[in-house]
C-alpha cells in the first residue's frame, strides 16, 4: 500500500504509542499537552499512514513567524530503514513551505555527538541521526548547547542545533543564535537567567 501524508489533530492512538516509545521521559511532554498545542494552533501534527495505521509522525512548533521547531519526529520501529522517515520529511518540508511561506527555517535539536562518556553504540546512533538530516540538506550549528531535562528543568541535557532552510534566504550565525534563544525562551519557556540560556 502507498503511504498517505496528513495534517491531523492527533486524536488517534497510533502516533502517541510511537511517540511514547521513541523518546526518553526527559525529552517528552505529555500527549495531552501536544494535543492542546495542536488545538491552539501553536503546533502542527502530521502523520504518515499505511493501510490506515500511523507509521510515522512529526510535531512542529510555530516558535515565531520565521522559525519553526521540529520538536518530535519518529517512525514505527518496524518501518525504520525502509525510507518512510525520509518520505515523511520530504512531504513535511513541502507542506510547511506552502502552509507557512514566511517561515525561513525548520530547526531541530539532536542529542550531542560530542558528549563525553558515550558508548560506541550511542555514538553510532547519534551519528546516524545527524546523517539522516544532513541527507535532507540540514546544516549544523558549531559546537553544542544545553536544553532542560523536561522532567526536571534544573537539569541540563547536551544537544546540537540543526536546521533545514525553507526559503532562499541563507541563515547567518546571528539568525541561528537568535533562533536558539527563541527555542529556549518560547518553546521551553525559560527565563533569561536560566543556565541553558546563559550558557548558549
């Protein structure tokens, strides 16, 4: 069966199961919070379905008119390495360009490949995740930054910032840094004195 790509309200259960099994608790908000953000128009949820069942989903936050954040993206484990994630991302980028023509970039955070103490398996997993987005044309901000553990906002997690340009404008370092500041203060709701904001 051919996959279908849909903008949804996230009321189904399949995408939520994929979400809860794909992200550690430290990086998750509740499913009800995501649905509330989608209902309010702050976030967009898209699902790729095969035979009526969701096999891949994404959640994009409208952080500002220019900057979007791919806050969550995952495929059903049984569908990974079959190209469904790439197909979903290609459809998503096309949809965002049409739906939000003023947006200049889709940002995303990946777990830092530079973090100390990683096992060989963790290093390879993070390398492959970055390579996936690089094949789609994503660029990476040099170095790493900190964002909060969502179960305890005083704890910090180490991330790298990547982005996919949605228009003809090439983002300068200042614009990328501004986008990271917006992610911290708008998406995460952090104050200017929070360590993640000050250290980034």
